[in-house]
């Protein structure tokens, strides 16, 4: 949302105006009933008074929910990112990229800096050295993607947006990078496991 819109909603929902108008809105039906009583001698709260009061209370409630949601997203999108512990750069060899979930993921392979002999290398030990990097790349221009929580996002069509500052590409996702990269890592390792197993079977 625009910054000015958030500030406006904040002043309406939580500022001085809300504190002044909420009591007035709540008092509207009985005041209207009192006016009718003074005019006709009969106590009756008109339907319009209930309708107007309910509508204004609902608008204030919706404004408060929107403001709360906007603040929550702002804190989430600008919260500090935890730094993961990774191997030194020299320990990795880039082996290309693969496209999964609509974006490109860089695949790398750990160099065996302290090799104990090639005969001890097994299929599983080789597969364990495969790693998929995050963030993913834009499938159009290879720029590293950003991730943000979407204001209108839901679990049904995706809470997050992955977007590219290079070409404007964006896609909605139900998961954050760190969850999806784990799935891609398993997919890539599964492909490598099948290829290595088939290769060993053909050579034996």
C-alpha cells in the first residue's frame, strides 16, 4: 500500500479522530430515539440510526484490520534476514541451473578438499554434496529475485510475491524461498541419484 494511505488509515483507526467519533457513533441510536421521544412522546430508535451507526463502526473496524495487516507486513518484509553458515566459496563448483516452480535455481557441487580416495566415494556421498542456492534467479534475465509478503495474499493463491528488479518479472508463491529451495534440493538430488544409479548399472 502507498505510504500516505497507511498513514491516513492509521489516523482514522487509532488516532484522535477515532477516539472522538466512536463514542458519538455509539450514541447516535439512543440520541435519535430521544429526539423522536421529545417530538412525539414515543420512544423509538429509527432504522436509519442503527444502519448509520453499524456502517461507521464496521468501517472503523475494517480500517483497523487493514492498518494492523499493513504494519505486520512491513515488519515482516523489512525484518533482518538470518545469515546461514555455508562452506567457503572455494569449496563449491557451479554446475548450472534448473527451472522449478517457475524460476531458475543455481546448482553447485562441493569439492572434495580432503579426498580420501575415489574408491570410497558412493552414490549417496556424492549426492550429499549437491546443493541448490537461494535466492532463485529470474527465468527471463537471470537476476536474483526478491521476496515480499503480499498484502492481499492468502494461503489459497499465495502469500508471497517473488519479483525481479531487472525486468519486472513476478510470480506468486505459497512458500518462502527457504522452504521451496529445500524441495528443489530434494528434486535435484533425486534426479542425480537416478542418473548415478543407472550409470553404475550400465557399467557393471
